[in-house]
């Protein structure tokens, strides 16, 4: 029995399936091609190289090894000459420009006296980032890669990153504020909360301070800008105070003369400010005094304070001026409760070694009524 022929005008089943598959392929290509064309230009650069590699793969799958190698060799050679070599040359050109600009900027900033080291570092880093960004865009353009979609994606990612890293962004803004406001500069001695030291570096995120123990304290800029900062190096002269004390029996004027004599001939002291000694208080066991010095170089604050503390001590001791220390004396007046005991003598003075004396016998106790109340029959009879 033969199968009935297909009706007139009807397409074969195989042809319909092929057409539907072709339609699906076109739909997929239409969906993929716009995305590919946005990221990579298929007519040149990396896009053309990828298309040729696909053609070589198809030829290799069909068994045409020679054709595949020829397509691949021509594609690589064309990409190297038309895209890779210009990209390398553009990169080298930007590197040369960067080196020249950095050299000129360094020389100009070194001659500028009003620009401190922190601002110089910020300008140099911004220049490096700017040249690197422009060079990256130019190189990617030579390779046939569109940079605009990446920039748009980075903008969206930057918004999300800003919410996720609020502390870091706050420190960056604070770093720029420190560099522009200049509450301190690199090399200044500062006191921040419990930290004292020399500013070594100011970055966009942190401020690094070298302490007296040669430790590096890394402080977030947000903390630095919101805390109280004492700059010991901003003014042209720094006062150093050396505190000491003398006994109440000593003459403050004599102690002042002895302390001021230790400053004679010291070239580190500022010539516009004379050293002075003042009485600062009356303590529990001493007259509190202070030697006040002004230095030319604020960086000498710590060693000069230590040195003059020892100088004043040696000078006072050489002048036979007593430097008191806390002590306690106990005076007992009218200690009647201790009279007649080993602790006090007949004149009320303490008896040394009383604890080694044998105990005294207590006085005899008389019976009530005295001797007149004794019975009359003791020792004989009464009158009879």
C-alpha cells in the first residue's frame, strides 16, 4: 500500500524543520550579536581575530587542515601588524610622556616652598593615575575593545562600592581635607590623643607617625581630622618646661640662680626668648618650680628636656639645695596614756630598748578601809 502524496502547496517536513532551525539560529544570532558588537567590534582588532579563529576551527572540523592554518596565520599576522604593534607603540609613548611629566612635576614641586610633602605626593599620584587611565583607554581602543561599556559598568559598581565601603570613602575625603587644610606636615612633631611622634607620611587613607620608641603608628584620617591635634613644630619657637622642686627651708631665689646658670652658652636656645624660672605651686612637701626654655629647632624638644632635667638636678645637688621627696613624720604630744609604760620614760620621752627590760611588778593593793580596819585580836588581846 503506497503512502498518500502530500497535498499540493505543502512543504516537506524536513524542509520545515530546517527552516525552523534556521529561524532559531537567526534569533540566537540576533540576540548575541548586539552584545558582542557592544563589547568588541567584530570587523577589526580582537573581534576580527576571534571571527577568523572560528572560521579556522570550522575548516579544521571539516578536515581542511591547510585552509585552517592559512586562515589562522593570516588572522594572527593581520592582528599583530594592524592592532598589536600600534597598541604597544601607544603604550610606550604614554610611558615616555609619564616619565617626562613626573620629572617636570617633581622639579617644580621641589622648588615650591609653600607646597608640603603630603600635597606633593597627592599631585604625583593623581598624575600617575590619570596618565595610566588614558593610556589604558588608548591601548584598548587600538586592540578593538570598546571601553565605554566598561566605564558604565564601573560607574554602577562604584555606587555599590561606595555604600559598602563608607569608612574607606570617609578616610579618603578626610585625607584630602588634611592635605588641603595642612594642620601638620611631614616632619612635624604632633600629639594626637595618646600618641606623640613625628609625621612620616600622609596618604589619602591614613597618617603615619613615628613614635619615640621608633614604632610606626598608622592612624585613620577620619580619626585624625575629628580629634584634637597639638602641633609642636608649626611655630618658629617651642617652649620646653623642666619641672623641679626644692625644700621649704631653701631660698627660691638661690634655686633660680642655680637653674639659670645651667643654660649659659647653649646655642640651641632661641635668642629672642630668655630662659626663666618661676614658682609654679606650693606642694605638700616642696616648693614647685619650673625652668622654661625656648628652642630654635622644635625637633630637639625631647632630648633637650631630658638633658636639662639632669642638669638641674646636678646643679641643685652641687649647690647643697635640698630636693625633697615625700616622707611622713609622726609627732605625739601629751601622750598621757603611755606614761609609766615601757614606751615613755619618766620625762615623757621614748625609752630605747624598753622592750628588752623585764616587766615591772604591779604595786601592792591595799584592802578596803585601810590599816585602821584590821581586827584588834591580831597579834594579842584587847584591853581587859
